[in-house]
C-alpha cells in the first residue's frame, strides 16, 4: 500500500523502503530509495481517519517538519558519497534594527550550527530542541519585550536553515566536488526543505 501510494502520488518508483519512523501517532516519515537511485523521504499524516501523503523530498538532502508550531524535526536521507564526511546544518538570522511605533528595537545576528555525521548516519530523524527550538519557534511569535535599554515592539525575522557539506579534510565541498539530485520535491503541512549554502552565504 505504501509503495503504491508513493509511486502514484510522487511519480517515483520505489525500489527499497529503508525504514518507517513515527514522529508521533499522527506523523510518519518513510525513507526509501527509488529505482533511479533517488534517496528520498515521504511524509505522512493521519487525518480524517486515513493516512495522507503530505509531501516528499527526493533531492538526497534535508528537511524541517514543523508538526504543530512547537514540535520541530530535522529529517535527512543522503546519497552515499565517498567525498562526503559530514554536514553542518546552519540556522541563521540577520541583524535587525529600526524604529516602530516610536520605539527602537535591535536583534543581533544569530548563527547556530549542528553537525550530522552522514558518513555514519545516511538517513535519520532528530527533534529540534533546546536553543534551536527557542529561536525557531518562540522568536517567530510577536511579543512586546522590555529590557534596560530598549523597548522592543517588532518581532525578529525568521531563522532560516541551510546545509553545508564537508570532506574528510574538514573543508567545505564545492558543487563540483559534491552534487545532490535536482529531481525536485513537493511540500505542504509545515514541511520545509533546507537548501544548500555556499561558503559566501555563511555569516
């Protein structure tokens, strides 16, 4: 049934189901490899007494799934490559300042880094927690804050995610050194792709 649904809705012919992981009782990730050797993720949600396909990522890369505005998961399924040692997931927010409604506000630039040893963990799921969760969820909510210096009445900009591949020599791999699929994806229901960052895009 699962294979038939993926083949029909995502136009991918499944060669192998790697694993099925339940994030909770209503959200499931299916890791699979297509007959074209696409390393993919399919996202399912239990809704209206049925399992619905919410989207897929067939680019051999990384996804964030926001289940309910507070539970966030990092999901990946990576094409094996001898040049790839590990990947850093980067959360970035640009510096923001200005005046609104007569009040000054300032938010410093922010960069968080998380390492995934994809040479060992080709695919997986990890809950986004701690400071990552705080800046990804709480800081997106509009709220008035007061400190000793400024009255802040403008919410900070959203944290954006990206990924950076590294080789065994600890150096960033160029697009020529390491290329992922450009097959494409389909997303909905709080699912967002994480796009590759170049060295120039890092703060």
